[in-house]
């Protein structure tokens, strides 16, 4: 019994090792990731550079098998037939798209499978047809692109040569006339206001302080919307009639556009007259009983005869229903001592003072406002 014991142990160990190997193979083929396989035929309609037996097969980027066989199609030398073995659980369909991709820095080729909706028929191994050009490498694609570029250059050799010659002639002309071009650019810069911009000077319009004693106060609420005017008057520049480029006014600016400036100074005039019943802007809260609508007809410096500042307004009082209660046209002018910004602003202040007083007293005297 003591002589047989080692042989029994050795035999038991060998049998256990054999069973372990068989168990590992069974686990590897069924549970460990390989499992049952399904074979498919793939047909590439072109070269497949670098593709080898054993190359990976990816489905939507996940490795599911490998290439098991490669060969040329006997009926068409341009086609390449391949056989792939993939996991049976892979959802390969008859319309699954097949391609060739290159991975890593060395560009190792792999077969790629994507998409597919139609269920494959059982029976013979399914044949998948790759898209045209699926096996084209990046080198081949670059080579084809360069060939097309070379063809275009060859077909247009004459026009391209003439174009290059014209560019050379043009650049030589620019080199010969560099001084003249600098002068032209400097003139354009000056004409368009380039270079260091001139400092603009802003001038305001003053509302009259002495409107007169408060006579008939405005018992109803009044609003003064922004006056209307033609597009030419929607500006901060000083306007001249006839239109001309007047020296000294290039940097002139009113404090706001003419309609907004007239609106603000008219409201100031009403406040100087009777602050307790001063009108509002339409942007203020609440709804006024009446609106004083102003249309600016003139706001300019006339230079045709003797220089003078001209202001012309038309005024209408409108109730909540849009009915015109009263209307009035007011025009005035003020002589300029000389045509310069300070004198022009002083003339406009004097002319606007008369306009504002007349508007305030006419509005207060309108019986419909009581």
C-alpha cells in the first residue's frame, strides 16, 4: 500500500489538470468572452491595403470578432473577398454597412460594421458588400487628390502663367509708385476723417426763465411727445440753408437730436411757467387728458441774405379721442452777428425763447384745456 500511494496521487493530479484545462477551454468559449461564433462573407469593391488574417472586426466601435480568411474574387479581379467570424450575439443585418478603418499611429486596418435594420435570413452565411472606396487608404486618397490638382493645373497652365505675369507687373507698378500711393492714402484718410479724430464740442439750447406771470393755469393734465420732423432734422449737426460746408462747424454738436432737444426745452419752459401743472413726457406713467403735438418745420441757419437763425413749429392740442382741440403755427428768426458756433447758439436761444413763450401762453389760453 505504501508503494502504490504516490502513483495514485500523481494520477489524480494529472486527471485534475486535464479537467481544469477542459474547463478553462469551455469557459473561454462560452462564458469568458469568445462564445459561439457566426461566419459572414464580406466583399470589398477595391483594394484593402494592410488588411491581414486575424485583423479585428468592430461593430459600432466595439471589437466583436476577427478576419479569418482573405482572398481575391475569382470572377472579378477588382474585388476582394474576406471571411469574418463574429460573436453570434452581434446584431448583423443584411443592410449592415461595412468599411475599413485604420487605428493607432501605425494605421492598423480593421473591418468596421455599422447600423442595419432588416433581420438577416437564416441559412447560408450572409454576404456583406462593402461600400465603394471603403478600402481606400489615406495615402491613396491623398494621391488621388494630388492627381486631380495636377490635372487642373495642367489644363489651366496658360491662364495661370498669364495671371502670375500680371501680378508681377502690378507689383512692379506699385513699387515704382510707392510715393504717389502714400499721398493718395493720406488724402483718403483726411477725406474720411481718419487719423486723430477732432474733439466734438457740444452746445445746448436754453429754455427761457422769464415766461411771465402765471395767468391761466393748466387744470387738465398735458403730455408733450417727442416732436415730429423730416429725416434731415433728426440730427445733432447745425443745419444751414442753402446747404453748405461752413468753416468752424465741423466739430459742432447739439446736446441731443433736434426733436428731442426741442421737447426737453419746451417742458422746461412749462415748468418755469407753472411747475405745479407742468406737462409730462408720454413715457411717464399715467395717461394725460391732452397732448401737445409739435411738428418742427425749420431749425436752421439761413445764409441766403443776412445770416439768421430760423425756427418754425406747428402745434396742435389733441384730446384722448384724437380730436384736435386747437392748432397754431409759430415762426420766428434771430439775426446772427457772425457765422460761428457761439453766435449761432446765442441766436437760437433768443429765437427759441420767443417760440417757447408763445407756445406756453397759447396752450394756457386754450379754453378747451380748462
